C-alpha cells in the first residue's frame, strides 16, 4: 500500500478532447512522481440539482472515450454506474466501477455490479456511519465479489454542509478492505448555489493532507483546466496546473506516515 | 385541506392476506372518522441493509395485490418505485407513485415518473435541507408534471439518528405544494440494529402530534398487526389495533390547528 | 398540569418602564385567558457575542425592577444567574432562578442555586442529549433541591443552526420533572448576524404549536413591543401586540392534547 | 512556528506526586525530541457530569503544585479558570490561562482573564462554528489582551458525539492567531458513560496525525500512567509510556507539512 494510488481525473466527460488532455497530464505527472494511477471520469451525472444541468455524453459515447484514454495511455480507468443495466457494459471497459453514494444501499445495483467481476469502488453515503459500510461490503461478498474499495466523501453536518470524520478512516480500515478518500466531493457544500452544489476548492490541499495522514490506500481527485468553467463541481475541483505541486505534497505526507509503526493505545 | 389525508398501510407486501386484512381495517376506521384515505404498500424494499432481508413480492405480483386492494375497497393506492422502468406499470395501478428519499435526486427516475401523469409523492432525502426540495419540484414541473406532494421523513442528525425539523414544514409549504409527514420513517434509527434500522415505535403518537400541529396536508403511516414480527421496519410501525385511537387524536389536533388564523410575526 | 404555565416576558431589562409596560400586558392577557403566569426578564446578558452589546442593568438594579414588577402585579418572577454569588440575592426576589444553557454543567453554580431553596429552571444545553439531563437533575437533588424544571431550547445542528428534537420532550418527561419549552431561543440562528444571533421570528407560532403538542408543563416566551429595536434577540422575539392571539392558539393546542389518553405502542 | 509546541500534561491534579512524575517524563522526552513544551494540569474540574466525581485540589493547593512543577523543571505552565476571581491568582503562577469551551462566551470571565496580561488559550466551544471565534478574539482584544491562542477540541455532531472539522483549522488560522489542537478532548464521547464522558483513546495517534497535518502551532495532549485508573477523562488519555513514540510521529508529520509551500487553489 505504499505509495497510495491516485484515482484522478475529471468530473464528467465534457468532451473527448478534455478527457484526453487531462489524462495526458495525469499520466505524465504520476509517472514522474511514481504514483500508481487510475483515470476517473463520469459518462453521466445522474443526480444534478437541476434538469437543465449538463449530464455528460451518456453510456455508449462515454465508454468510447474511456476506452480511448485506456488504450492511448495504458492506464486503468474507473467510472460510476447508476442503474443495473449499466454495470456490465461499463465493466467491459472500466477496470473499476463505482457505486454512487446516494445509491450505495440499492440492492439491485449492488448485485448487478458484483456480477461483473470488476473491482468495485463503494462511495460511503453522506447519511451512513463508517461502521455501517460493513453491511454493503457483505452484500457484495454474498453476491460473489470481494474486490472492494471503500471511499470516504464526507458526512451530512446540518444543512448544506459536509464534514469528514477522520476517525471514520480507521473504523473502515478494520474491515480489511482498502479505504480511499474522495477529497473533491468532501469539499462540496450541497445546495450551496442556486442550481448546484458549492465547494471549498481553496482548501483542497489542507483537506487532502488530513486524509493522507490516515495511512489510506488511495486518493480520489477531480481537476479541471479552468474550474470556473467546469460543467459540474467546479467549485470543488483542483486547477489542473496545480496537480504536480499538489501530488508532491500528498506523496510526502503518505510516505512519512506509512513509515510510522502503529502505537497501541486502546 | 381539512381534514388531512391519511396515506396509511403496511411497509411491504408481506402477503396478499396481510394487505387485504390491513386495508380492510384502515378503510373501516378512516370511514368512521371521516378521514380521506390512500392505501400504501411497497412491492419491493430495494435498499435493505442486508442482502438476506425480505424484499417483497416484486413489481408484477405486488401490483396485482395493490389492484385487488383498490378494487375491493374502492380506495386510491400509493406505492414506491426504484427504477425508471417501474414507473409506467406502477402508475397503471397506483394513483400516486412515490420517489424514495435516497433516490430523490436521480434525474432519470424523476423523468420516468413525471411522464406517467400520476400524482408523485416526493420523499425528502435525509441529506437535503427543506429549501432544496424546490430543485426537485422544478425537475418534475419541467418534465411536465405538477401533481406533486412533498413528504418529510427526518434529517440525518449525527450517526444513526434522524431528527424532524419542525420549521421545515413551513419552508416546504411556501412552495405551494401539499406537504405530508411520514412519521413512521422519521422514527427510524438508521443502522441501529445488527442488520437493519431500529425504531422508536413507543413515541409514534408524540411525534405524529407534533407533525399534525403544523397544518399539513397529510400523514403517512405504516402499521402492522404484530410489529415485532414485521418483515421490515417493525420497530417504527404502529400496532394496527391502536389505529383508531391514534387517528382520533391526529384528527383532533389537525382540526384545532387548521381553525387557527395565521399570525404574522415576521 | 392543565393548562400550561407561561414563563413570559422580555429578554433583558432594557429599562424599568419597558419591564412594567410589558408585564402589564402579559398579566392582563394571561388573566383574560386563564393561563398561569410567571414574569421573566434578565438583569444581565453575560454571554453576548460582542463586548459592546447591551448587557442590562446588572444584579442590584435588575432585582429592584423585578421586585417592582412582582409587587405591582402580584406575579411570580423568574430570572437567570451566571455566577454562584448571584444565586442567593436573585432568589430573594425571584421565585424561580434559571440555570443558563451554556452553564448547565457548572457544578459550583448548580450548588449555589440549589442551596437557595428556590425553584430552578434548568435550560438544556445545545450540546446535551435529552437523557443527559438526568445528570444535572441528580446534581441538584444531591445538593438538596428537588424543585426542578427542565427547559428545552434547541440542539446544535451543524454550524449556526438549532433544531428542536420533538422526541426529547418525552425523554425528559420520563424523569418525572416538569418540562417546558423555550420557543424563543430555539428560534435563534447562533452566529447568524455579524455581531449577534439571528432568529426566525416569523415561525414562532409554528414552532410553539409543535412544542405545545407534546403535553408540556409550560411555555417560555420572550416578546418585545418592537422586535427590530430590541437590544438582544429581537430576531427571535414575538411582537408584543400579537401576544393575545398567540396565546389563544397555544392554549387551544394544549387543551386538546392534554385531554387525549396515552396510547401505549412501545 | 517550527516545530509545534506541546501543551501536555495530565487532566486534573490527582496528586502532587502524579504531577511531578508526569512533568518529569514530559520534560525529559520533549527535550530529547527538541519540542517546545508547556505543562498542563487543572486544579478543578468544574463541570463534571456527577456531583460525586473527583474535582481536584482546588485553586490554592493546585497552584502550589503548578508552581513546584514550574520551578523544578523550569517549564511554563498552563491551567484553566472557571470564574472571574480565579483569573488573577492563576495568572500569577501560570504563564498561560485557559478559557474553557463551555464558558467561552462568558464576558465577565473573558474580561477578568484579559486583564491579567497572561497569554490566553481559548477553547472553541462544541457549539460554535470556526468563524465565530473571531467574536471572542475581539472581546479579548477590546479588553486589552492580544496574547491569544485558539484551540480546537471538536464540534457537537448529533447526540453524544464530537467530530473535528479539519477545515476549521484553516478558517481559524486566518485570524492571524496561533491555532492549536486539543486531541484529547476531541476524542471524547460526551455522555457516553453512565456518569461521565467516554473516549476513543485507541484512535489518539490517528486523530493527532490529522491535526498535525494542518500546519498548526501546537498540540494539546493529556496522558496518564494508567488511563483506566485516571480520575477524569481516562478514556481519552494517552498512556504515558507511549508518549515518546507518539511525539516522534507528531514531530515527523509537523516537520514534513511545514516544509511544504502553500498551493493557491481558490
């Protein structure tokens, strides 16, 4: 588990060209820094606040772009699915398919995803306690899939706010499965804008450092060349030109904490 | 809006006989008390904590039972749908179809439900602020459906707990749409049992009275002849033999508050 | 416990004349409506957000005003104390002395208040669960005072917000002590203004009705002839000219719910 | 601000011997690790859950012990005060006096502490947002004292739980004052035991690492030679024999993050 794996990319497949250009930069920088890398992008944003919000190219077109990224750069890819019928086609392209947070308790989706044999990234819902993730892990295991990853992305804290409970990482690590941290979505302020979530992009490095301090298996990150123009979650996205400086810091924290022996205090 | 409408029934269609027997009692008692009534039951519990939990008879068999209830007792029925393909068949039987709380931001499901022309009951997600419901109403309206109901069922409050913010009723009523209160699910303690939610059944009358004090359009209630044996959410269900006493009190509160003029204090 | 007792008055003793004028109106209206009444006012606001905020006339001058109210209108009075030395002099005038929410765990203050023999109104801190109030009751009882009242005033809910958990009334009533509801402070938005708390005055009637639906012993209310000019907590205060209409509604709810038999559902 | 300062010691002055023995170990280890050090202990636990809980030796006897620690080991000391009259005598011995979280808005206590001229450690109340600390800083400054430290110790998260919002450190650092992290009290589970708070001692190293990742001025820590026998907050205390290993890790995290340049992403 040393160093961490980066699940990095863009929020939604705004265009084939954005995906290729972003992937090129992620691949180059993670190679320079010797950080294992998985490209992330969504083909559909299925739960936008507004019906008029941009959703993406859809399943078919989206998977084509992901396949081009995968073949061009020789990297694994991850994408999220929203309905059972999407699991199998997505898994034919993606190495890892992701269970969205709001849908993390939908049994049919879990079953369809499990059957693909792909590795599954389970986003922890904003309304679940860390120890409740054990139920979802069991669902996947009973459906025959134990290639599972748990992903923290913040917990509801009053209205229109999320908080990351650092103690949750340790609780989830006790399951024995890899735990990763989606710093981008943890920065959201749900309902914070008129038609969409607001975010706290200015604090991305601070929050990511805190996550990396927890000896986690991976970091999930979305960037954009111009966050103010991003079609979804720009307020939480890292400006792409800061990626290298950002990852250097994350690797430094990860390296120093993973060298530390456990201190038994309980 | 006087008196309130009862959306009452059972959690899940455990059997045809339970549904018919419960419906018979609901119908008889609401007629005696002159309370408008809609029968509620789910054909599928799609997000149970465990894969081994009882889910129900499924769409086809479930709709048959709902149709029998509807025809036998001449009452409207409401049921919840979980995937877009279920909306149309459910709406052919049910007068009202319900958008589940966890799924309340899934655009495709919203669209499919809107197109049926049925009345929609929108459960407010545990992770949403009352004012954010405006986005979901707009989604339905833009999809051509304005027969909409908003339903409060509690908000995440720390881990494994829900709280009902009484001020949320007033905020949601400002949308102009009817607002109802699902007292049963608001009593849940999510993740409170080893394999399922716990509940606070002993406090159902207290919490329902508080909701009724808010001049709301309706009450959503699940009962069971023996809550300790219920296959889902028994810890939050009203014992069916208390239904009449319970509804008498609810009607009394509703009547007294709806006679009160608004006092402008703001 | 029928009907409820009103603990009503003004936030802080802005002046002798305001106190006398407000008391006159409270006394007249509660007599008309046959509601037992206790006059409430603070001599010192000891925890304002800003050092420049108005604090009040202080202990000595404040007690003089309270005494004049008490003697003129022949009503019991309640006031809050903040340090142990204030308990005895306050209890010489006030029939009930109040333990502030933020201070509700300060043992020395509890002891000093207990020793006076006065009835004690214990505000539930925003950071305490309802069942934790049992500890504070025990503290007072072990110090020899069992004339105790518990007062709900909202619980921290994320940042800058309070929520009233209706289920807390029932939990606190199980202690056997009278439970009252401070609707005014429950309306606060802590830190919601640049230099002070904001409030949700427009919703005071809605929230008070919800509280009254819980068969409680009393209602705690602050009013002001012109809330926009009040020196403290105006955003949460009832306009004094709405008092009669407001109390008529509260009495109606209280009466109807207290006539209802308990329904055992647990 | 490199490296961080340790505000370390014991919860309450259980005895003169415990204080001297603990101080000896803290001093020796912080000298070995070259970490600036301030000895912390309370003379009175003024807000225990139960009246029968151990409170400590009191002001006079407690200050004697603190003075002996100070003179013997030549270290600065910090202690907390609870009433205005304690500020001056405490400041005659202690280099830093601490404003307790529950009392952080009590104006008289703030004024009395400010006047001593001592450095003030302001505990952030569990019910305050990070940006609200600006009000308390202003109170101290207007009272003539700007030797101020802000201390995070967790925020109310539902009932009986605290969460540390990592984004709060950055918000408080914008005030320009040093920000420290009380990891011990952030581990509390308020009301988690029959008569007192429970704690999450087993996770002290994880949570402290997260705090240190935020480039903070100091760490506040309580230890005990045998936490299971501690008279207060043992469930949150670090076993004293783990102190050296623990501090080595904290210094390593602090060093690596403070070498990192800020990345502007906002």
